[in-house]
C-alpha cells in the first residue's frame, strides 16, 4: 500500500448514499467527493480549468499545458485534485524549490533536493466557485505537505487582490516577489510546514 493512500485527508469522502436501481440492486457510483494527487492524464482537464480562471483576469496562465505535463511527470506527489463524481473541480500544482525566495527559474524548475514547496497554481472550476472550495483544498494540501518529511515551507506568489485570501489560509506576505510575468508584479507569501515527526505523533500520518 502506498503512503499516500494511508493519509486520511486524501481518502474519498462519501457525501451521499448510492441509489438503488428499480430492481433493488445498488448501482455502482463514483465517490461523491475525492481528493487525490494528479497524474499526467489529468493535464488537459487541469489546463481547461486554469485557462478559464486566469486568462479572463490576467490574460495569461501560470502554467501552460506543456508545463503542467512537465510537473505532473516530475512531481505528481506535489499536486492535489478535488474530484466530484469523477470530474475535476479544483486543483493545486506544486514543485520543490531550494532557495529562500522564488526567482524566475522557479517558474519552470523542480529541485528534487529542495525543502520548499513552490505552489504554482490553485484554480477552481467556474461552476464551483464562491463555495469555499479553494480554501478547503488549500487546507487539505497543507495538511498533506505536513506529512512529507522533506517539506519545510510553502511559497507562492500572487497578485495584490489575492493576498487576503491566502492570509486567511495562513500565509504571510514576504513582500514583492522578484518574479515578473509580462507587466504583472506579484507579492510573495509563505506558510511554515511542520516536521514529519510532529505530524506523525499528532495527526496519524
């Protein structure tokens, strides 16, 4: 059994009972709500959600399709998708970084020996927004990171208007990020990730 399957917050959540067919036998149904790490096969669904979420706001995507495939091949364990009855409704993609602050290279590189998780993107499908799903997914992702022995901090960069959202998720602003994308400037934010031993004692990891 993989370590990921033993984590309680990645197990399916059954929100409603399977319905019975007219003959009295229960039909097979997908889990009503499921959290799992993404795979390269999820890349197109990820990109479709991301493209709709970001292009209308900033004119560009944090990750393009080839970059999504790149990270889901290199470090799928640093991603997390929320599926409703088999359909992707929200996701996070991360990679490892090995410096205190993000630089332009962090946009495309995965540093396997790093201890900083760079959160590239969080996006929610348009029909599932304004339901608190982004906050819930980020909470689950941070709980998951706390069970990874190499993870020490999480870093992300966001535009000014998103700073209050991430502050509510427990992130603190570090100041302007040196990374720029076109005319866009960002605030860099961090969240501490506790050590593996602490979480193993206190949360069943």
